[in-house]
């Protein structure tokens, strides 16, 4: 953390997230832990979905594990060790997105 109290670590420096997540998040203006913290897991996920769709990229890998990884990065916990209530919240969130048609499994543009 910097002396200003801001945590500007790059996304790939956070627990659970690597270069591919960093690319996803950076491409929608999320460049650091502070950016992720400001938006929250669900809103960051929605931005990534929209960003991939706008670029004509597949969204099928944007699943529960992706949400769990974002949560783990935000709270510095292993994504496999989330509390049951957090997992349930993300399951419901993702189910709502799928039911609304917001998360269609689309591949790259031809």
C-alpha cells in the first residue's frame, strides 16, 4: 500500500487473479485493488461480461469460479475457501444474470 492508504497493486498481483483476469479487468477500466474495491465483485463481473461481449469474445468462462476469484482477490482469501453464504450469493447472482439473458454464451465474431 502507498503512503496515501491506497492499494494500487496490479490485478495480477492479487490473490487468485492472473494475466487473463488482469486483461479482462484492465480492458474495462479496473486496474487495481482499489478499483475493484470501489466497484465490488458483482459490478466488476458485469463490466467484464459487457466488455467481452463488446469485443466479440466468449463469455462462457465467466462463471462462478471467476466470481469466487474476484471475491478472493478483494478479501485476500483463496477462492476455494469462500464462506457458504458468499458462495450462495454469487450462485444467485449468476443465476439471475443467466435468467435475464445478460450472460449468453457467445463466441468470437465470425
